[in-house]
């Protein structure tokens, strides 16, 4: 479990400013959603936490560790940040079976073989994929594939789990079930989660706190009930109705 702190985070791609001045503290064990329309900068913020993207201003901390500070030229490589990521698409490697997909992060960090087997088996039970260890991704349903991705994100016991629209490719019914499952697993593990979505139902049903974004700015943040009862402006009203 870990906290994540964004301080004066900026991001531009060339001349294009995508994130303006992003300030946010995410607490230990908290489930926070970044909610906003396509292009508002949600994925960019997530990728800066994972180290897949550089910030061009400001500082990001995971717990007390500075993982990126633009002014001081600090940048911790993704593999040393101990974060897990789950993406919307290309979630699993097609040439690896379920077990191999999930074991991959442990192999990369050179975990002993006996330990890999135990940990993968345990997480397979958690995400309810028992019996499917040898299946290839093309022999799995979309929901099962996303469970593999979730297990792979969790297996290395990351400090923070980052999820980027992980349910967008699933049909409505499965999406609803997976919302509950992800939230349950998050609470069982007590893991800090940042969840990116443009789907207000997802954000409102899953989150401890929602951060509403527009054009690279935070427009409002608060508990789902606070945002519902007290939207700060017409944009929020419109977006959550
Ligand atoms: N590698 C990149 N190069 C240039 N522009 C980018 C790049 N990645 C993202 N952007 C731009 O940054 C903005 C925010 O993108 P993104 O973070 O993906 O938004 P969201 O996830 O909220 O849909 C968009 O205008 C997008 O076109
Ligand atoms: Mg995105």
C-alpha cells in the first residue's frame, strides 16, 4: 500500500500543453478515478506515474520516494517504481499461456522459480481463473483475458495499481460484473488504485474519490456523493448526468 503525490505536474508534447498544473494526493489504499472526456489527459497522468512518460514540470512521489522531479532531473525507471498497470487493449501477450502471462512480471524481476509458481497460483485463485493456466489468450473470453491482465498487474505486489479504461472492450453485462470484482480485489489487497475512465457510472460505482478532469486541469475532486450533491460547474453537471 502506498500513497501517490502529484505536485505542480506539467506535461507538454512539443508545444502542446496537455497537463497544466496538476496537484493531487492519493492516499494509502484509496481507489481514485480520473474521470473526463477523451483527450483531457487522463492516460498521460497515469503514464507519468508508471514512468512510461516524462513529466515536463513538477514532482511525483510514491510514498516518500521521489520517482520523478523535473527540476532536479530525477527520473526512476518504470521497472523500479513497483507499480502495476492494466490497459484497455493488447492486455495480454498472445503467444503466452495464462500462467506465463501472469508470471511474466516475476520473471523480469528474477524471482526464484518455486516462488513464482506459488504466487501465480495464488493470484489465479483470486481472479478466479483456476483450471485455465494452460489456455492461450485466444481460447479465453474477453472477461477472462482482462482477469489475466489484472492478475499480471497484481502478481508482483505493486505499491500502486494503475488501470486505464480496463473494461472498455467488454460487453455491458461483463463490465458490470468486473466493476464489482475489481473493487473487491482492490479492497481485499488494500491496494492503492488509480483508475482512468470516461465512463461516469464506473467512476461513481467503484471509487472512494473521483477526480474530474477537463483539458488537462482538475475541475473537481471529491467523494462520489460530494460530487453528485455539489457539482462545481455546468461542465460537471453535464458530464455526470
Ligand atoms: N505521444 C503524444 N504525442 C503528442 N500528443 C499526445 C501524445 N500522447 C497524448 N497526446 C495528446 O495529449 C492529450 C491527452 O491525451 P490522453 O492523456 O491520452 O487523454 P485521455 O486519456 O484523457 O483520453 C490529447 O490531446 C492527446 O492527443
Ligand atoms: Mg486515455
